[in-house]
């Protein structure tokens, strides 16, 4: 189902502000998005997940500054480093090749423009050969794609429900058939039934049109159902990267384990769960060493001063890992606590 | 028009004795001002009877617009009901200023957003001491001692470290704990928590839910937990009450309602909820959105979306009927004379 890479992020660093007042919001992020893949970015507020996405699309606003790394986009005409690209190139690629669905459709749509004008705007800019009639036809087609009738073309955003507005946002993002769609908490403000309807449609569209999705959310339980691969972020770093099912059944990073224990289950015995003690750190006052160590139940002595790198953990059964975690527990020599040493096969 | 001529069923945990707070036939119609629909009403809450015994948690679950927040505001008396009455320890509550203040000392609301429910220019000490002064007339050193004790009750220890902080110096979870501590200052019998964790970071939500659980155990509080997250309701509550379009459609023991839902709407909610253990793709039975409450559907308000709707559902509102044990639901499928040959799964 997944194929060659479309987006490769290497050692990306993003700061907010420069000099003494600056804070590092994303540190050494490395990710690969493949064709037709859903890559989930999960983390709490302030973990850098949205910042990472905005840096990749070069939509980051001041005081955000990209301070290092590279972002390679595999477009139809070869590989392109997005961090080096000039404004004209970016303008050509944005929306055409990489589009974004923003968190709040209420604020992302123009309240004084009708839906058809907003839908055809990107077509007008990127597909100059299309006439007005063809643009309208395409707009109708796009709305139908996301389950909205033609009669809504002349509506204003305030005349639509929250779910419909979010559908319009998705339709807009798909207007030019991009290779990559970045979705920043696209359904967080919606009710569960509407959320499920939209996500079902989105997955069907993805299978049909073959675009890849970067899905950003704090809702890990939803992401496990949805994503192929999940990257867990904490305090600006990717702390674990794995296949969704393996991440759920056999997490390797204590923070992932804690997050999984923060979502009560819909089935089975009711057991008391503890979540994670403490609170996420402020970026202005990051703990030394592993940023998670003050909240970590398994912290070692070295966690307080050495920052662990994202590496392949040694698997208990000796199989190739094909996943990575940034934790000193897995660098060999340590007795790995049982919850972090499960093997996927044994729990199924 | 919906008829509600059925015998009254009181939802909520079944416990012997008089419940701490009881609502009977609570109804709220908001008038529509201006516009084309002037003179009409939004039927936000319709005929809700709910008993909250001490030492229990009752979760109210529903989508936005289901009336769950209006219900919690009715229970705090922040808004006046169109019909129905409230009983505190079995006594009808009065309307005098004195009775209102007494009620405010017994029933306390914890709001969703701890970022705006605390005053940014006042210290935590001020927030906690104000209700102690107003309701208990405490002065001087006693105030400090009680404020510190309150912080300890919500696990913000050592208290001295927090008393002189300002809200912006605390994390979201700590702020919500302060908001709960402020609620406890008046020694209430009933705590109404309206989405108390939905604005908090995922990793600290359970801490606040566990705190509510401890308060139920330790202080015998009657707690109403209003949420859209059915999994957390299952985790915390004794009884789950499901609301749809201003009415209670199902209630019963939390695990039973979530494992064996009787109402098609509860089944829809459960099927749409995120579930990492899900193996098969979701089959949503009942797409669409909740109806307008200005002109709600006739009969059962869920019938236009219901996959199992029968002709009777569009005509007459279903009575509340027992499903299994303490579980009840308002659905014609539970009526032996109306239901088709098979009983609902």
C-alpha cells in the first residue's frame, strides 16, 4: 500500500525567536512520508507537531525560524529541497502539490466570500487554462466528492454547519489533486459522529486518488485506527516512530506507554488508569537530558543529562526493529521494563 | 409537537435514601429573539428527571446541541427552568435570595475552561478564600489554614507553593484542580463538572478524572460529569445518561450501557467513538446531524436518523422502558407490542 517517498524531512530544527529569548520548538525531526500513506503526528500542546508541519510547508510565520535540516519533496519534476525553494517555486507547489487543511474551518474560510468563489480560487491561480464554466464544474465535482450537494455552491460559510465547513476545507485541499495533504487537527472541533463520517470519506478519497496524508492530532486513540505510521512528539522531539499497530500493542518509549494509558478503553474490565504524572514542560524551561525524564517512571541516572537519539531499539526477539525510539532503555545493556518490551505477535 | 405524557422515570444511580439533588421534569425553552423565527422557542431540555445520590458519579453524554450543558446550568440555577422543579435533600428549593445563596453553597459548578474560569489578576489564595469569606464568614489565620487544606484535598501539595501563584503560572491541569478546590471551599454536596477535562492535555486528563473519583469516595459528593467522550464516562461514572436533542434517550449502569446499548442513538455514538482495538471498519448506522430544536421532529426525535425506525416512531414519542436491570431507554423497540419479531441486539 505504501510506495516510494514523497516527502523526506531530515534533522529539521525550528526556533521561535532568535538569540537569548529564542526557544527551540522542533529539534532534529526526521520523517519519511510515502505515497498513499497516512503518517500520524501525535503529541500534546506545545510538542511541536503543528510547528513541524508548518515548517515543512514553509508556512511558518515570524518569530518562527527554520534553523537547520532539509525537506525533500519528490514532485513530478524531480526532487526539490523545500527549504531552499524560492517564493515562485513555493507558490507553484503549494496547494498544487502540497495542501493543508487547517484546524478550524470556522476561521480558515473567508466569511464574506461564497463557497464557489473560495473553491475555484485555487483553480484560477494554478489552472489558468480552465474557463469559468469548467471551474464551476470542477467545484461541483469537488463538493460531491465530500458529500455536499451542488446547491451549497452559492452559500456563505456561516450558512453551513461545522461539519460541512470542514468538508469544504477538505474539498479545497483536494482541488488540484495534490500529492501530500497536511491535516492539522481537522476534526477536533466536531462531534464524534460527524468526525467519523468525514474521516471515512477522507480514507476512501485517499485510496482512490492516492495522495499521502500527514495527520496531526492529540487524539492517539483515533490515530491508531487511522494512520499507517505514527510519530509521537514530546517537547519538540520525535520520541517514537513506528507502525500504528506495533505502536499500540508494543510501545517502546515510556511517553508513548503513558499516552496509551491516558485513554480509557471502550471495552473490558474497568481498571484504574494513572495517565502521566506532572505536566508537559514549557519550551522555555526544558529539563536537561531527556525532556521526559522528570515524568518518566523508568528514568535512569543518565536520562537527566544525556539526550537520547532516535535509534532502532534492540527487539526482544532479535527480529529487525524497523521502528525507532529515543530512549536510553533500549540502547542495550539495560533491563527493559516489561511494558516496554512486548512483542506484537505475543499480544495478538 | 412531542408529547410527554408518559409516567415519569427518574434517571441516575439507584441508591437507597433521599438523593442529594433531584430534578423533576426539568424543561428549558429558550425564546428566540429577532429574525424570522421570533416568538418561537428552542426546546433545549425537555422533561428531564434525574436523581444524584451522594457518593456517585453520573455522566451525561451527548453531542453538541444535545442539551447537556443547558442541563448542568439548570441544575446550578444559573438559568431558570421553564417547567419542573429541583429538590435538594428532598426539599424543594426556594426562590428567595437566602435560599439561592444556600443552594449555591450546596451545588457547585466546575467549568470547562480553567484558562478563563480563574481571574488572571488574582492569586490562588484569593480564589480560594473568597468563597470561605462569603459563605462561611471565616477571617484571619483560619482562612489561610483552610485554603491550604483545600489545595491538599485536590493534591496540589505542598500548598504553600501554590497559594501565592497566579493562574498563568500553573498548568492547565493544576488550574482545573484549583477550580475544583474553589468549588469544594463551600463544602458542597453536589459538584457539577461540565466537560472538566476536554481543554486539558491528554496526559493529565486522567489525573483530574481520578481526583473526581476520589472526591466521590472520600467526601461522598454527588457528581454530575458532563462530557462528549463516552469512553471517559465509562471509566468514571456509576451511571451513564445519554441525551439526544434535549431529551434523555437512555440511562443505566455505565459498563452495561456502553457494552449493551439499548437505544439506536447510543449504538451510533459508540460506533463512532475512537477505538484502537477496533478490528473491522466502522459501520455508522444513522448518519447526519442532530435536528433543529426550534422545530424538532415529531415522535421520537431520533427517528429521521434511526436505521430501525418504524411508522410509530414518527407519530408518538416512545415511553421510557426497562431494557435490562437498571438500564432504561426511550425506544419503541423495547415495547413488546410494537417491536418487530426480534428483540434489539
